[in-house]
């Protein structure tokens, strides 16, 4: 297993719609295993394939249900949301938008049909944070980010804040690199 690099905004792969999985083979299993490792390393609760640069229609999630329980690792392939009920407003974040958190309105309960890693059909009724995570990851597979669920003004403000934080992080990295270069002794050529 390997930890894959997580794609961050504005990479265009985040805007592409993922394609249905047809082959339930070793390549798929390796991607699922690597994504599980990646999600755990990033301390995320969900990860869609296009967030690691792959356009297969699948996502993983491991959602805390309460302080002592999680859903366990769920591998969701070729998902279809067949029913939505209720409404909830919840503050979401995303591994592809580090340090951005915004309130998004989602369905409070959904019925999800999908396939597991062997291709077997599965059905799941999700409520609360589990339903929110499924909808967030499902949106990724459609090329939609959680910021697209905001009003135009809120989206613009969130993206401006994200860009500012990225510039600050890049400036900080450049500053640290220059400081390291000044501290290291000059190389002698013999």
C-alpha cells in the first residue's frame, strides 16, 4: 500500500465527472487499498478517487458516528443516491481545500445503492453525518466541490481566503528554504 498525493484546488481533475467502474480487478483493489492508506494518513473521513487523480467512480469513508464508534472503512463503488429526506446544515471541510470550512445544506437521510470491491450490490440507509459525508464524496464524483453548494458571494469569500492561506504557506516555505540555505555551510569544490 502507498500514500497517494491528495489533489488540491484548483486542479482541473476535481471538476471532472468520474467514470463507472467496470473491472473489479487487482488494479481496483490496489487503488482502494492505497486510498484507504491515504485517507488515514491525511486524517480524513472521506476520499473520492478524483481527489487522488483517478477518474474511477468510487469513494471511501470512515465516519465517526459518535465519540466511541465509526462506520468502519466503507468502499463505495458506482454509487447512486436513490432517495433523500430532510435537511441539515453542517460545517464541512475537504482534503482538497485544506483549512477551509463552510456550512453546507444537505439531505439529513439518504438511501445509497452501490457496489463493493467484489462488484456485489449493496444498499445503505444513511443519516446525519454519514449521509452528509456520502453526499460530499458523491459530489466529488460528479465534479462538484462543497464550495459549489454555497451562494456565489460565500464561495467567492471562501476561495479568496483559501488563496490567501495558500500564498502565505508558499511564502513561509520559501522563507524557510532561504533560511536553511543561509545556515548550511558553503560547499567546497575540490
